[in-house]
C-alpha cells in the first residue's frame, strides 16, 4: 500500500470520530437518512438561524455540511454543460468559493432531473462530486483541485438518456462510483489520492439510479451495490464480491444500512437482510410488500424504519421484525427521501411543502409544516440545528 | 540597481517560466483512464508561482488538451485568479485570444467566460460580434441577444426582421425552433427540413429478428456486403430494400409505417450522400431506439439503449469524415420487446453538418 494512502486512511479514521454533527454524503454520514445531532424541531423561513441564497444552476443533489461549510453542486447552460461546485458559509449563506467545469460526457436528461443530481461525498478532508455526465471531481475543502476524471471520456457509452443520479461513497481510501446503464455499465473504485482506477467492475446492463451504501461493523466497512438483480456486497479496497442477495431490487430508491447491522433492500416491497459480525454473509429475516418505497429511499433511526410509498403514505416499522407500527398520509407527491434528526422527521413534497413529524408522539402526526413555494425533488440535510434544502434556484437553511 | 538583485530577478523569472511550461505541458498530456493524473498533481503542487501572466499560456495550452485536460486547466486558471491581484487581470490579452478564431472553440469559450466573470461590461459589448462565430457555444450568445431584442421590440416589422436574422444565423436546435415558432406566429412559412438539412430519402430493408435484444450485436448481411443484394431472409419472410422517405416537418422517419408496430425487430436504412470535397463532418442523429451508424463501411458509433426519453434532434453528435463524391451511410435501428405506450416508437432523424452545426448540402454533381 502506498504511504500516501496509509496517511490518508489514518486521517480519515481520525476524522470519522468527530463527524457526528456533519452531514457528509447522500442521506447523511451514515447513509441512512438520520443524524444523531439535534434537530431544530419547528423550522421557520425567517428565523434567526435561517437564510436563503440564490443558486447559479439547477440541481437535485443534496447539500452536505462539513465543519462550517455547506457544499452543493449545480448545472447550468443551455445543455447543462457547465458544472458548478459551490461552498457556502453555513452561518449566513454567503458564498465562500465556486468552481466551474465543463461536462465531458452526455448531458441529456429527462426534464424532471438534471446533470447535478448526485450528492457530494466527503471524508472531512476532501469532496468527491459526481455529475450525470460522469465527470468526477476531487477538491479540497477550500476548493483546490486534487484530481478529476471524465469517466465518459474513457467509456463513451456510459450514459442514460434520462440522466443519472447515483451518488458516490468513500470507503477505505477509495471513491466508489456507480455508472450503470442499459449500454456500458460499470462500477469504479477510484484512488482517493490521485483518482486513478483501483478497480473497475462490469455490472448488469440496466438503467440504475441507486447509490452505493456503506455497511459497517466495528472497524470493518464494506460496500453494497444495488441493481435490478439485487444487492452485491464488495470489498471497497479491491472491488471483489463478498456476497450477493439475488432476488431483485428497485433501481430508484437505494438500500439502507442500520445500526442493528441489518440492510433494508427495496426488493419485493422491502426485504431485511441480517449481516453477520464479520460482514461476510447475510440472512433474510423479513419481507413486506406493504413497505415498498416510492421514489425516495428508506430512512432509519433508533430501530425504526420510515418509508414513503407512491401513494404518499409514510409508514413506520420495526427494523428487526418489519412489524408496521403506524402509517399516515402525507401531502404529496413526494420524490425526496425523509430525513430524521434527534426527534423529528422532515419530508418535502414536490411543491415545496415541508411536513414535520414529531417521532416522540405515540400516534405521530404532522405537527408543523412550512411551504417553500418552489419545486423540491431533492433530499435535505440535517446539521447545525437546521435543515438544508435546495431547489433548482435556491438553497435554504431552515432553523428555529 | 545592484547586480545581485538583478540576477535574482532573472533567476526568479526563469524558474517561474519553467514552472509554467512544466505545468502546461503536463496538463496537455492528461489522457484517458486517469493517465497523467499523478504527474498533474505533482506539477500543480510544485508550482506556486502562478499569477495573472499564467492565464494566457494556460488558455493556449487548452488548444492542445483534450476535454478532461481542459477541466484541469480551468481549475488551475480559477486558482490563479483567486490568488492574484485583480488589478493585473490581463483583459486585453484574453480579449485578443478570444478574437483569434484559430484558437480552439473550447478555449475561446473559456476566455469569454473569464471576461464575463471579470469584466462583464466588455463581455456584453462583444456579444453582437459573435453572430458569425464558428464556435456554436459562442454564437449562441449573439442569437440569444437577438431573440431577446425581438421579444421586446414593439415595432412588428423590426421584430420580424430580428427573428429572421436569428433564424438565418442560429445553429443550435432550441434557438432555431424558437425563431421558427415566432416567425410562424407571424405568418411566415419555414421549411425546417431544408433549413436544417435533414436527410429524408432513404432505402430500408427489414424486419430482421431482434428477440431478447440479441439482434443489436448480430451481424446481418446488410452490414457487411459492399454491394447490396435485392433481398434477404428476414424475421417475417423475405426482406427487400424499398424506398423510404418522410414528409415530417423535422425529417423524422417512422419505421413502424413501413412494417407495422412490430416488436423485437430491426431494420437497416441506407442512403448515399454526395460530398463536393473530402471533409470532416458531424453526423447528427436522433433516435430513442438502439442503433448503429456506418459511413463508407466504417462503424462510427453505436448505442444499445431503448426508450430512455424521447427522440431528440441532434441527440447524438458523432464526428466523421466524408470523401469527395458518393458516401454510403448505413443505419441499423432496433426495436425491443417492451409493450408500454411510450415504447411504440421505432424511428430516427439524421442530418450532416460541419462543426459549427451548419448543414452540409449535397453536391448536385454525382
């Protein structure tokens, strides 16, 4: 192993110990949509801890929060060929820096999505930004280029006519990138030190919008790659298959790992896999087609699973048994995934209505709502006692 | 001035110049698959001498870099600007670089965007002159301004003239369509097939079998033979070449009209394009089906994807070359097994342009 990689791994490990308050990737640092940091409870558009700022381009990507900075991607131009990576001061929304690049791959997308659909991943040291054009950028937190790749420059047929949205994951000094389509279909492990290809896996040729997930136990971390075939666990260091669940899975909502070492796979409704302590095998423990998610991915917190279906019904179930504990209808339509802080669940619908559910109640209901009056398709971040959410035009921090 | 400081200054300048040269030569060499990344990282970390005088050499380097190298250079330019004194931003040199059309389109676009960020007043004043620009992304700014001016113009005749001007000079599909829409609303007749150069007369043969999408990779006889046979064994009996044309207003050819709405089938379409010279061209294809395209027997590109969105004009822009005289263009268009209403289409549209998007007309002399 290279010395630079060892140093990198040590730095990353030390950082992981202090990141509970940050929101480092799609659906948070844990990748399950929840944060252990306190949430604001009731949120306000004009609260003392709230702000809104204009964005230079479109995006469905979520904000991520590292230290006191909010990072976000956007795409602009007649064909969304300009790719933006932007840093904002989290306290007041002022832009700290912006970097602009050009897409080297295809930028054609369905009108509902766009080129900036994937969420940045950070290890606390650097940012990995992925775009639908299959351009990957690694920047320092101050915006300095570390490396970049144009994966469609290397493989011109990794493209989806509707656009792509898989978000990267960082594990064991490797950036895990899923670029899976009807035509050429691959997953890559890129060296975090220089962006070179550590491994490249042929994957099922089928359009796939899901994101890789981390599965962790003690000091060990493996990666789950979802596709229409199911969920394949791989070693992030070399990309080798460890085990595979092969009973099919959704190609839109992603799987979720829980602290009970259970992976919830959107498969035949919802299927729960109990992973062994060494992360080398799994056992199917329950399945329920009433817990089938819509577009958003399942969220877990404190032993409970939360999922919104295509009829805009929010269901809460036990992670261990799958028993449905309560259900409630939300105002839809909903495309984003729910997120959870210390006590509250936040879910945005497509018209910009944020519905807040107090999870401490025995029979939870929407206790508060706020209307951004803008199309919201992405998933928020929970950090710094606030909710961070974006539309095609604006980024909000919504605090108390 | 004493000799030692002078020598130090000369040494400093030489080191800086060498550092810049090392950096630019490294970024030009960035290749596919991450090749050159490690060298680029080393070159960037070593070079702390970048300032505004480095911007022009970096733009010149973009002329020789590929699109991935371009992004490396954009990142370095961005960092250079942030770390340098804004008063020394080389406006005139960048303006001159933009005006020199022998520079690559991507680097000239970067130069224009630098002016937009650092001297928006100058950038705006340049826009009208971009109407003849060979780089479509720059020409687009001028067309957008004309369309804006026309939409605000209260005099109907002046507005009409502006829309006609926009249509005459536009190269990008959305701007052509906007100008056409406005002119048609004003009673004008526009022939987009002629204006955009869609190829509407073809010959077609099929259907051939595409069960389980295997036909895409299967080599049927029309792909390999230099002289076409009259008929072949097809999916539903003998398949013969027949004339195939369209009167669609955007040159769309509907294969379903030829064979009915069948699934798991494929067809070949061919045409001859007579070029008055040997030239580099762009084949601009739209299709929501899987397809392959050959020019003079050489496979240019293929795409094995079905029904991910609608067929779009200029959906795929493929670089190619024509020889002087007759050029054989062959298309393979595949239909899959899906039965949803949005998977019925089996279609394509194709035109040939130069790099700026201007249609290449067929020579009248074969």
